[in-house]
C-alpha cells in the first residue's frame, strides 16, 4: 500500500518517514508534503492508499484537505497526527470517516498500530465491501474449479491431456484467451507457510480484489497464479522478494513466468506437482490437501461420464456404483474433492442445474468434516441432479417442456397459473394438463413454479443488495409485496433474503 506523510514540521516528516520499518509492513512511502496544498497535488497525481496528516498547516488545513479529497477519492484513508487535542477537531474528522486520531507526541508503536488497523480496514473494504455477492460467488466457484482441475490432472497417468478435458469447465471460465502469471517462491519452509499465505493474500486482495489468486504449496515451493492484467508487476515482485517471515531459516528465491493462457500454464505446472504424493491448495485461508489417488480418480471419472449416457439403465447402474465407490473413501478431504469434481461435471451437463446451485452445494460441503455427514448431503443432491438431467432429456419437446418454456419467459407474472396456460396457451383441459405435467416431471405444477421462483430469486439476490428486494419480488412473480416474497423465500430456503445474500457471499 502507498502512504503519504503530511506535516509542516520537517523533523516530524523525516522521523516518521525514515525511522519506521515501512517495507516490512507492506507500505511504500511515496513522499512527504509540508502543507495541505502540496499534499493535495501529490494525492491527485499518485493516489495513495493512506495519508497521515497534521491538522494545523498553512494554505490548506488537514481537515480541509480531507474534505476536498473525500469528494474525489473517497477510498483514500486518513490518519490524523496533531498536537491539537480539542474534541472539536476529532469530531469534525469523524464526519469525514476518519477513525484514527493520534496526539503528538506519539511513539513508533502507536503509529504502526494505527497504520496496521487502517490497512486492515482498507483490505476488508476493498476485498468485501466493494464486491457484489455475485463477485464473491464467482471467486468461490473459480477456486473450486481450479482445485478440481489440479486434482484431475494430478491423478492422470500421462502428462498429456486432450482439449475435451476442459470442456466441463469452459461454461464458467476462459482457458484460452486470458494470459496468466505464475510466481514461484522456492525454499519456503512449512513453518512459514501460513505467514506467507496471510501476507500474500492481503497484498492481492488490496491490489486487485476482484481477481482470483490461486496458491498451491508443494515440496517447499509456493506457486501463485492469476490473470496477467491485474497488477503492477514491479510492486508485486518487490513485495514477494521482501516478505517478512520470522520463522524462515533459508532465503526464499522468487521468480515469475508469463504464460499465454491457463491451459499452457497447467501444461507446465502439473508435471512438476504430480511428482509428489501430496500438495496443499489454499482456499480462502484454509489449506486443502490434494492427494494423488490416481486409480480411484480414474474410476470416478468413468462413472461420472456413464451417469449422463443415453442408456437410462446404464446411467442408473453407474450412479449406484458411484455411491458405492464414494462410501469406501475414509479421507474426508479427498472425499470432498471428488464430490466437488462430480458436482462441477453435473453443472456442465444438466441445463437446469445452475452454477449458483453448485456454489451453494460446495459452500455447504466445505463446512463438513465427517464422511457420514458428507455422504448424507451428497447422495440426495446427486440423485436430484440425475433425475433433473434425465427428466429434461426424456421430456424434450413434450407438453411439460412447452409449459416450462412459457413459465420461464413469464415468471414475473404474479397471476401465472396452470389453468391459464392450459386454456390460453395449450387450449387443453386443465385437469388433463395437470396430470400430464405430473406424469412427465414427477411434481405438481405449484411446487414446480415455487421452486423456479425461488431459484430465480437466488440468482437475482446473488447480484444485488437488500434495498432491491422489492424489485426482486416483482421479477419473480410475487407482485408488489416484498413481505410475502420474504416469507415465501424463508419457507423454502430456511433463510431470509438478506441472510441468503450473506451466506452466498461467504459471510458468517
């Protein structure tokens, strides 16, 4: 992060600038200013993250500086250091969102603590506050896919892959057109791993909060890869080389390599990873062990393909065999990895199983640590996906598919009913249509319509805020009645709309 120091006393500017170990804190002091006007020009040119300023200065006071900057750059955070302790100054500063007010004389520890707190606040704001639930959901999904891909490629006997390998994932990610960077931290002790992850994650979230950074640790080497367009590499390289790791015994060696796309990156990275029995993947601060269980992985891959074959009997047998295989796995970490892979396959195959549903499932799965609990959640979910897939295929071009198409196009109509569709769209008897619909889909129309509305509401909620709930109620056919919508949503999900937003965003 970039810091500007502003004070009309030269000795204070130089003391703060030169006598605090800014680099070890991840801070780059971009300069100093002797008054508010000079500071204003520097801020407009350099756009620092944090400004540490005095109150009383010639030309433009600290408070005036804060007021002017907040109008054009509201994300800049201020720390006030002043010899004027009157409450009035502090109160006015608070009106502009200043949370840190230090009185002269203040020592080095106080300044460092204040800067660290401000950095944490900035990181939280940039990594969460400015991200929509959709952004956060997408990052969760990306991490799950990357983990699955590494698992699959590691489990393959050969280093060769086909273009078909990435097909299930191309619905959600671009593997061909976005260049990637791969950073190596060699000789990283396992005792320093958590410290390294924490510092790197803070830097990445601060610099590019919407970008997914993936970290993989194998045999004393950390591999970090991410899209190429998201950082100033000089800053990144300097930061990586200057990591402060108190438990590290050997000097870390850093290098960065550019790849034309993610496929090429995997082609170069995976052969190195699969030389070893285990690796660790960082997922939102949690290290997930990747085990090289090649035989099991091949069997799971084969069964997953058979489940979606046109032969319904063969597909059903494959599903049963899949459950038998999964029940035999005693390692909960590996079990969750396999199930995540199966779910991602399902999301790519089944048109009516969305990426949002997959994300919900993976979030719930991640919280479980017991194999029995994992299978208890997994079995009905996979059976439901299986039924959706084969029902959709068997009813293609049928009466129920016609109804489904009309309902999806007119979901916002609060008066939507099977009776109206039967009489005005199909020109059929409603009793006959109702029985036919149930026979083809296995569910009543009312339940189907509610499920569809809830699913649409989830998609809309994942990309909006609570103040739009009234609009969402109208879009899913609950009319101008957000209270009814909230009640219906909670009845079917167990959560209020606002609680769901927090959940899908990865909140507590």
